[in-house]
C-alpha cells in the first residue's frame, strides 16, 4: 500500500463512518514503534504505522484509522478529543473503533547481555558483573586482593 492509497482509504473511511470529509494528509510514519497511529493536533494530519498493515492486514488498519479519525473530527468540532474524554469514548463506541490497537508480534529478540567475570588473584573468588569494573580502582571484597579480568567474551 502506497501513501496515495492510504490517503484515499482514510478519506473513504471518514465519509463512510463519520459522514464528514477528511481534508488533511494521512501518511505512513516508519518511526512509530509502539502505537498504531497518531493524530497531530497542530497540523490535523494523521500518521499510521505501516507495520500494523503488514502484520494484521487492512481490517486492523481500518480500525486504527477509525480511532485516529475520532481524534480528528472531535478536535475540529471543539469537543473532547483525548482518550479520557467522554465525547471521545462515545464516538469510539458509535463507530466501533478500538480504544487501543493490538500489540505487534515481537520482531526482534532481546540481545543476550555480556557478563563480565573477575577473579581475585589472591583467594580466587569469582565475581560476575553486568557492567565492567575498573580493576585498578576496585579490589576483592573478601581479602583485598587484586582483581583480574577473566572475560572469555561469552554471553549468558
């Protein structure tokens, strides 16, 4: 789906569900991460997260568009357009738009954290740390001996 297709879809959904025209711009914003879309109060434009269309299809995209159009039309009419406002919640119910969008499936796995291992040169006590330790400044807590780095570069 291209930007022009999105613009036409938003205009069509606005007329179909709200019986009002959408006179501003609707665009895909690749920088959106945790939200399906957003209504920009200053410009009255709507930005949509394309990942929702790619993951869930046009049905979820239309639901997100309806949600953002609720913000849009209520703001232009001077009514309560925020999530907490009664006008907003009533309009969401009326057009059957979701209050929140579905979470995206996790696309990236969490990177394994590297564990830094330090060994006391006197008593042999082993320390595991998430952050690096300055071995010139810190000593063994048990005997006061010098710490040496035993990093083999493996992640746990």
